[in-house]
C-alpha cells in the first residue's frame, strides 16, 4: 500500500505580503497603510512568518524596526515575486474587461486637467467605461488595479521603470493667476506685496521659487491663506479672494474662458512634468492608445 506522508506547509500568503511590504517600505505602519490593515495586523503576520522560519526577520527597536541580515538577503526576491504576481493579476483583469479603463490621477489633475478632456474621450471611445480615482500618491501600476495614472513627476530623465510606459504631456510651468478684477490692480510683480497670496499645501515652495525667478534681488512677503486642495485655491482665486500660483496645465481651461488671467509675463519652468503612465498589464489593450492620443490632443 502506498504511503502518502503529509505535505510540508508553506506560510500563509498574507504573512509573506506583510513581510515584503514592511521590509520594502521600512516599517509596519507604512505597510499597514499600503495593505489597508492595522499595524498590529502586520506585526502579527510578520511574527507568524518568523515563527515558521525559526529566525527573526526584523530587529524591533523603540523607534521602529530594522531588517535583519536574513531579511535583507531575501527582500529583493520577495519583491520581484510579488511584482510578477501583481502583473499577472492585473493582466488577467485588464484582458477580462478591456473596455473598462481605470485611471488614477492627482486630485488637482483629475479635476482641472482631466475632467475638461473627458467629453472628448467619451466622444472618441463611446463604447468604453472610464473610472477615475483621485489620489495623492501615485499608485504602483505593477500591483494596483489601474490601467494608467496621471501625475506630476520630478527628474523624469533619472526614472527607470521597465514595468510601464510614460508619455510626457507638458513641462510644469508656474506663474501667478487671479481674477480679471484683481489683475487690474497689478502692474508689476512688486504690487503683490499689497495683495493676499493663496497657497496649496502640497506645493508649498511654488511662491518662493517664482519670486526668486521674477524678483531675484527683491524680498517679497507672500504669506497668505493655505488650502489642502489645489482646486479649492484656484476657485478662491477665480472668486477674487487673492492671487494663486498657477500650474499651466491646471489653469489653461480657466485662462481660455477668461475667469483667470496671468497678470505678469514672467513664468518659471520647473524640473517636473505632467506624465501619463500606462501599466504593463494594459499594453495590449487596443483601446488604451485611443484614450492616450485623445488626452494628448494628437
């Protein structure tokens, strides 16, 4: 009679995911945010994996955790494995529902750049379903369920990612914008001293960078109201509440319809660009190229 000994058990997938995320991100709390669980759950999963291995993968310290030598040695292999698993899952989803395009975008981009272009996209591809998710942090298209993302990216030339294709929409060019009524009071940049400057909490250095360019030898106080949403700050500028630093791609629609104006000629091109990134899993989607072409205005 054949003997069928019990097969060795492998650790649960959740334990492996928790370890890989915590090791890659450098902490249990960051891993918890990515995995949408609590830090305690991540810690418990990692503890379970360590018990299965019979060795520590992290050194626990009062200020956080640090990978052991064993943990460092296996991290790259686990990350590569989960990247491949993520790609397989996303490819399956993309091929199963090719007419459902999922877009992730920075909230300001979704509201001020993408939204005015969606009617043209719908006209060009009326048989598609397009979902848009506004999020502050650019998603990992290798693992998260999006076909493309639209974000500002810094230092594009130094970016190396073989898992995606990038399309540069435009450079990030900034300059002050305001309502036509407020613009009547502004003749030269020095006139800003008498006005209220509006700020976006995410791009806190915008005003300082532009002032250094426009008035390199003139100190200018640009303190003013701060908004957590760029779109809200732009609306306040349209309402005449003050002057906002405009990002060209985000304010071009308002400049065209005259609700905002650029009172000065000086603009500043930042080392940043608006980028459309497509997921590797969606490269063979026949509808994606049509959407990108429409968004780029080609």
